């Protein structure tokens, strides 16, 4: 799937509506690289299993919907079918319509650079014993702090990467791994 396909499917009201209905039933894991650093902030990876979805676009719409709920601190179960038109028109479609294909190598450079910088900052902050709130620093999977490093969910070799944002201060990349579809999301507070 490429960006043009995603935009086309997003413009189909029936497809998007069905995807959003399905998104409420799809389990999404969230891998968080959390800091309170204003420049680095946090990076989040949202993942849904390939075995849960019938189409890549449904997976990508699901991930974007779950990300919206995560950032707005809404529980996904608080959303009903009555909310879909508003969600689609005010948030999802503007995101989807900005989609562009980017190279796998460019995406990997950004994903690995950002997450390794964040992990280095976390390690330095922990070793300095100057953490004000430990729950805001670390790597978390589904809200649980990990004591061991977690493998980063990297794109498959030769896979297409779709960017709904690719700026110096905000990045959102949609891609697939061996078993999952992923949304990598990062933005700076600076």
C-alpha cells in the first residue's frame, strides 16, 4: 500500500466508516519511549497484529484512531459510531490527506535516531539520580515500565513507508513488520 491508496480509501466514506467501526474491536499495543525533555519529548509506536485485520488500510486507520485517543487521553470505548463523522472530518482525513511515501532508509534513520537519542537521555537522567517523576522517564509497553530494553519495531526490508507527518518537529510513519502494522509517532515540545 502506498500513500495514494491510503488517501483514496480514506475518501471513501463507506470504507472509512467501516474501518473506524472495526478499529474499536482491534487490540493495539503501545511502546512508549517517555521523557520530560522538552526537545526530545516522547516517541510512541502503536502496533496491531496482522492477524486482526483484513486490509492494511483498516490497520492504518485503526492505528491513527488509537493514537488520537491515546494523545487526547480518551478511552477507545468512550467513542461510539455517532462520533466517527466528527473524528474523520476534524482529525483523520486531514492527517490522511497529508500522506506521502518516504524511503525505508529515511524512515529508519529517523526512527532509530530519535529512539536511540531518547533512550540515551533516559539512561543519563536515571544515572544522574535527578528524576523528579520516574513514571515520566523510561520505556513502557502498554503502560508497564520495562526493566529490560525492548526491541524496536522496525519496518520490513523493502517495505513501503507512509508519512502523514515528516517535519523537523513532528513525524508519523505507517509501516509493517513481520507480524504487525505500526504507527511511529514523535513530536517535540520545543
